[in-house]
C-alpha cells in the first residue's frame, strides 16, 4: 500500500492538479472536481463554447495520472464500430480491430454531433466498462474516464443527448472563460514558451497508473459517510422533485452520484470522512443535468436547473454535528 494516511492522499491529489496546471490554465477548484469524478470511476460532460482548452485538459490530465489517452471527434457519419471496434479480414483470417475506447482517458469531442445509435455505443462502454464485438466481450482498461463535450451555441445538425443518457454522466460542468485578464495573458505567455507542437510530450506524471487505481480503491473503501450526511443528500435530491419549476426531479441515481463524488472530493482534501461542505460543493454539477424543467420555465429561461439546485441547497439546513467513524466532529468551515 502506498497510502499510510489521507494526508498522503492529499499530497498526491495536489500533485496531479499542479501537474495539470503546468500546461492548462484553469481554476484549481474546477480541476479538483474533475479529479474527484475520475477517482469516483465516473465521467464528466462539459457543456462549453469551443476553444476553452478541453482537449488540452484531457490530454494533460491523462499524462498527470500516468495513463494513456485518445480523442474521438464525433461527426454525423460516425458509426458505433468507429468507437468500439470491429472484426476485419487481414487476408487469411478475421482479427479484432479495437476502437479508441480501449484507453484510459477518452475525450469524446462534441458528442451531440453524432446520431443516437453512436452516442449509445459510447454510453454503454461508460456504464459497463466493457465492449462486445461480434459476440465476444472485452474488458476496458482501468481506469477508464470519459471527458465528453458539447457545444451549447450551435444546435443545427446536432442530436441532443436524451435525459436518460445525460444521467449516465457523474458530473455536468462548464469550464467558462478564464476569470481575469492576467490569466488570459498567462495563456499567451505559455504559448510563446512552447518549443514543440506538443508541449506535453515531456510531462512527468504526478502518480503512476497503479497508484491512481489504488487511490480509486481508497475512495471506495476508506471514506466514511455519516448517516446524517446520507439523509442530507437525500433531502436535497427529494427537494428537486417538488420544486414548482421542475417537471421531473433528480432520480435516486443523482443521490448515488453525489455520494460517490463527495467521498472522492473529501479524500482529495485529506479527510477520511465527508462533510456537508463536500456535498454542497458538488450538488449543482451532480444534479442539475438530472432535472427536467417545466416547459414555461424552459422557454423563459429565467429559472434554470442550476438555479433550482442552488435554491434547494440554500434552503435545506445541513447537519451541524455528524459522526466520523463513531467520533463526533464539528461542522465543516470550508
């Protein structure tokens, strides 16, 4: 075991984030949420304008955790076999040509550009972590982490993901433009310093692949969640179903997703227990894409799913005293 305590886990998590920030200019909090999703064996959907660095993020993150990465550009003519692979005749026999999903970190760029059948082929691999080609099942590599993107401003010729498929993503996030002029200046400065077309070639991983798998195992087995925290998560999820602007609220899978990612988020902070602040920090990203707004609110756009989750979280009183492995601890102050 490489982990003797959760402080060590935090050091490794900080190292992954800092290595990623060596080439990617972005908010540390956003990167911590992406890391928490990967540690939870989940996947992230970015709904963002083009040109914000999502491809660079996927590539640098993969190298920071010592893993391979691949990119799929989704287009209207992309077929399921282009993603998962197929059998091909090599002149003497049929052999299996594995698709780009056989990697560790996969960037699914503009996933809403391809028809539903192709989208479903990827979403099946995300859920099952395996691929079936001509009746034979192949396990995917571990870890397997998908960063998918879709462009919110170009809708012509796209195939929006159905709500049931959106539900398969652990988090839906928006990177947004960099917050300050200084950060945008830093993007240009770093480009000037590039000496090759691919500046990430010489990235030194913060962890090796085996370490990252062990980090995932620790999140799954060694982060305590008090009964009051579980109730707090379910209160938030259930409140989304009764909001006056909501047609369909979050499913129980939303609560499960929020629980999983909150445990990973706590671990990246060096703790072996979840606090209400961990839940609040991730509620919007974990639940908003699982909510269907009523048509009148959808058309007006004055109240969004993000607004609903924020309102719900602000209304529900978090537990002030909860248990850490049988020992009472005070309310978090993060």
